[in-house]
C-alpha cells in the first residue's frame, strides 16, 4: 500500500518538489555550478562524495522543510547515503517532513525519431523493492523529446506508462517525465502531440491507479490544465529545463495547478565557498521564490 500520509502531503499540501537527482553525466555540471571544478576531484567515488556533501548541506538547511518543500527526488546513491548517520529517506520524512522519491532511469538511448527513449532497466523490480523498504514513496524517470515527431513521442509515452504500471505494481507512485527540450524548434507542436498521448494513456489506467507528471513548462500558459484535472493524476510538476531560476519561476507562475520540481534552478546560486549562514540565507530566498511561483503564482520579478 502507498503510504497514506505521504500521499496526502503530495496531493494537497502547498509547496514544490526539489530535484536532488543529478547523476552520471550531469553531476560534473552540477558541481561546476556549485564552484567545484573537475580538477578538484579524481574519479567517480570522489565526485559522488562531493555531490552528496552538497545535497546534505541543502537538506540540512533550515528552510528545506515540509512547510514549502513537500518532496525531494533522490539519486540512488543519495538514497543509500546518510545525513549525520541517519538514512536519507528517513531523515527527509521524519526530520524534515519531506516526501522522498527515487530517480530510477539509467539514462537515455541515442536519439531516434526526434526523441530519446530510456535505456533498459533490467533490475528495476529489485530497485523498487529496495527503495520501498528504505521509505521511498515514489519514483521518477526521464525521457527527452527534441522534435514534434508523432511516432517518436508515441514511443516515449508508451514506454513511460509501461514502466509506470510496473512501479504501481510495487506500491509506489511513478513520476512520468517526458521532457520536451526548451531548445526544440517545434516545442509547442511537440507539446500538443504529447498532451494528447498522455491523456490517452491516462484514460487506460485502471480506476485507483495514480501517477504524477513532470513536464516542461509549456509554451502556452495552462496548456496542461486537462492533465492537471485528470482523476488519475496526483500532481503535475514542472521541470526547469535549463531556464534560470527567475525565468523558470516567471513561466511557472502563469500555469495554474503546476508546481515546481526544479534541479538546476534550485541550486544555481549556491556555492561551496559560502559560509553556512550565507548558504542558508541564499537557499531560503530561492525556496521562497520557487514556492511563490508554485503556490501563489507570483512571478520572479514580483517575488523579489
């Protein structure tokens, strides 16, 4: 059974979801933004130790609490890590009131038909069981859409929902994430195809099965409103997609029913060289800004 208290929080509590799930190829970029150059570490183990330290610093910040941050998406190594000796999922839920999610995909295939499907996940059931046993509530998996190719987008959505049904079968709530690239020359057209394809898959779900959607902020404001109101959708969250915090918040504020699930935009002003006081003040301001865009629908300029 899905945890009822966590489900209630994700369904109805005001706030947004933090994405702390950079992995593999995206980790060096996240560290560079934080002020850690690739010459500052050697090998993957050291790299992941540094990114974990950054994430722990974020999670321990006083502003990072369930009052405004209702969920956090974790990389597998983060889930397996600890905060001051306490397992990360336990720390998030019991000490911060933040619902833990797990990134489960293993990266992307090469582009075909204008999209990148997810790589195979042969050990997914074992990972889902392990995550559930550690207190994980739900999962996240990402595909990428670069062009408005109907066949390609249909393949992305089909794959996402096939895996989503497997996740639901393990009593977890999947976040379906078919990201439309903000650099796509046919972004609006791709979003129209995507919306229809997602709606068709949602309509096939058995009564009681629930998913979340993580989508690029659409070109047309409130374009995903029909998905927000669908009875099988717990919540629709928005990825920042490479937009700055200010731009992402401004665009998100125009979309009712969508809340943030930002990664880069959450951490872009944080630096390893900051004192704890400076770090905590900076992330508190960013959390306030993202919360205002998610809940109060106040754009970046007004929020500042």
